[in-house]
C-alpha cells in the first residue's frame, strides 16, 4: 500500500509538471500560427488531456465492461465541468466570447443531451450510434478550424520557435498521460482492495484520475491568465469524451447504459446547462466566482450522494 501511495504521488507530480509546459507550448503555437487559444485548447490540448479517458474507456469496451466505459465518460464530464471549470473560475473569472456562447457551449450542451437521450430511451449505445458520434465529431472539428478567428494581439511575451513549442506540447502531454496513468492505476488498486463497485470506481476514481490532466492544465492556464485556453480545454474534453471516446468504444462493442441512473444523468445535464446559463447571469459573458462556487457545491453534493450509496 505504501508503494502504491508513493507511485500515486509521483503521478501527480508528473501531471503538474506536464500541465505547466503544455500551457506554455500551446499558447506559443497559438501565437505563431494565428489560431485562437480557445481552438488550440479545444483541439490539441482537449485531445491530449482526453487521452487517459480514451485509453480507459476503450480498454473497458474491449474487455466487455461497459460500466467502466460509460461511467468513466459521464464521471469525467461532470468532473471537468463542475470541479475543473469551477476551480478555474474561482481563481479568476472565465471570459466567454460571442462564439463560445453562440456555438461552442450550445454544441457541448446538445452533445450532452444526445447522450442522455440515448441512455434514457434505450438499453445501450449501439455500433451505429457510435459511428454517428464519430461522424459528428469529425464535422465539429472541421467547423471549428474553418470558423475560427485569428488570435488577437497580446502583450509582448517570451517568443519560442514553433519546434520548441511543439516539443513543449508533446512533452507536457506525455507527462500528463503517464502521470495520469500512474495515478489511476494505483488509486484503482487501492479502491479494489477496499471492495468498492466498478461503477463507483469509474465515476469517481477513474473519472477523477483521468481528468487530472484537464484539472492541472486549467488551473495553470487560469494562473497564467489564459482563460480561453482553459475553457476550450474543458469544452473540448467534454465533446471528445462523448463523441470520440464513447463513439469509438461503442463501435468496438455496444455499450450498456443500464448501470447509469437518473441522478448521474441529471447531474451531467445540469452541469452542461450551468455553463450555458452562466453566460447570461451575473456579469454577462463570463463565469463569475459566485457561479463557480455553486458549481463546486453541486459537485461535492453529488460525490456525497455517491459515497452514501456505497
């Protein structure tokens, strides 16, 4: 048990280091290429930080364990939105651009509604539905790049070559993925030794552990006043999780949704709806600290419910 705890802490250290250099590298790429930090966060950073979820869910699908695949995605999206975006906005209010409020946030909400509708109206996500998820994902990525506006001019910053920036991104992603893997494997081993269910492990430990890259990236981005990178990372990861990860997992094998109850789906829907609602309440076009605190309270209330159901 002592060795597992030490490895868990080593994984956490790798995650923090990886997040720091990833944010620097991604910001440099945005400045060099003229692509907005939001789209960099939505695509490169979003995909990179979703790699742990992809590995866990695909492995669960291949092994025929749908509770792991579906529970990991639902838990990760709740974790991303309520805890990660909530903590980010507590550090510094997160600005929401016009394209965020009119395009990106509604699309993330609609994708969430699609998953919830499939879970409520059927017993599984079929291979055909998984293929549709993948097709929608590709179309959304193409649309984001085609409709993106060039990054705005920023105050002079330390310039890096594009190759160094790419190396920073790759090194940061490697730290996040390997660190996340160390954390998840050892946290899961400890949980299994305590005898908790696969669904509980998936929604809490696996979802939280595989979302640590997003958490570290967003906190570092907020501290460096890169709130669009942080928002893009959260929204991008959530869309990746549902369309790409569940889509790919369902193509491998149909995923049963019977273990997911109405509370899980309600919190998932509510978390996505909160992000949309916050763009029109308080200070318009940003997530304020008091709104972030409500998100955090919802998150901890949900986790308290999960622990009481053990």
